[in-house]
C-alpha cells in the first residue's frame, strides 16, 4: 500500500510531466502492445473460417514443425551472419572514413565529402533494386554487356547464391556507411583540440593520433551504437533483402532471413501460425541476445551499458 500511495503521490507531484508523456504512452499502447494479442496465432491452427480464438489450439506444434523442417537454423544463421557483418564491418568503415575526413584540412572538401557519402542513405530500396538489376541482368545488364564485349560467356548472377552474400553486404555498406560516418564524425569534432595539439608537439603522426586519442574517445559511441544495433539484430534488413532478391528461390539458401520468411508465409502460403511462430522466436531470441550482451558490457564497464 505504501508503494502504491507513493506512486500516486509522484504522479500528482509531476502531473505536468506525466501529461506531456501521455501521448507517447498512448502511442506505444496502441501500436506496440495491443498488437501483441496476435502472438496467440503462434499456438493455433488458423484458418479463415474461424476467428482468432475459435481456431484449434495446437500448442507448440508450429514451433516444432519450424524446427524439424531445418529452416529455422538456416534462417537464424543467415539473419545473424549478415547482421554481425553489417554491424562490425559497417561501424569499422564508418570510423575509418570519419577519422580520415577529420584529418582533411579543406573546409569545403569536408562538406562536399560528407554530402556525397551521406547521399546513398536517401536512395530508396526500390531504386536500389533497379540499379542492381540493371547491373547484373543476364541479357542486358552492365556487367554481362562488358563481359560479352570481351568475348566471354555471360555470368548468371541471379543463379549464383554464394555471390549474393558479397553483393548484399557491398550494397548495404554503400547505402549506410555515410549515415554512421556522420555520427562518428560528430563525436570526433567534440574531442578537444588540446589532445591533438599535445600529440603533435610530442611528434605523433596521424595514425598514432588516431590510435591513441581518437579511437579511445570513440569507444563509448561505438558501444552505444553496437547495443542499439544488437537490439534489432534478429530483424534483419527486410527492404534490402526483399527488393534485391524478391521471390527468387534459387537464392534463398544464402539470402533468406527471418523477416522475408515471415512475409512469404503470410503472402504466399497464408500460414499465419507458422509466420507468427517465426516472429515470436525472432523476438525472444533478440531479447535474450541484447540482455546477454548488455550484461557482458556492464560487467566490463558499467558506464557503457544501456541499463
């Protein structure tokens, strides 16, 4: 009772702040929490002749089928594998570009470079899919046009699953490195010039300054971005994979992730139970992962953890 009375006292004391927070609370209740009723689909055999609560309850059969089909391991491996590369390689390149850009003296060159690097982030995935198709199309693509002009046989890119691992990673980096670079570049500009001036007096070159000053100062920014990225590591990049690969079954072994599988289950097979089971697994796995990583970081350095 004392806890409840204290809660209402805090509400009365901070009623203006609570009223300001109320629209956000309502937004999350409507858009994030009320749809969670649909989790029940994962435990039923849904059909369109019955409602959500009239369909037969099957327990964990949807999860069992997903596991026994062998698809779950493949989807998990693809989703995790791509996202690990996206996170670490993407952040690594962003840090490298931000450091190099910070060392450039020309003011206009910096501004133009930032704009050019940031521009691909605004290219829609639909436009990106058109660019990729015109590059790798078997008959009239730019690549095969050049290959045929050299007297060689055209390459069937859309029939080579292993090639798409590199293609997807390259185009993801092309589109997103500029965005992350701006964040790291802003963090670098916040570092006091006194550190660099002292390092220059001691004879440190650009690489030594980056190693002993810039990189340690960027550690907290990197950890925060890492934790944010890990929070959605099981979500994948649906727009990227779906727009570039589409429904090309030849490429699914290396490009199919949980998001695209759930979408196909709903759109093609209309299997609501299986799609929801995959979505529930995706959410639980991602939740456990972020809690685990945050716990490890908290043990190493409490200041860098999210909670």
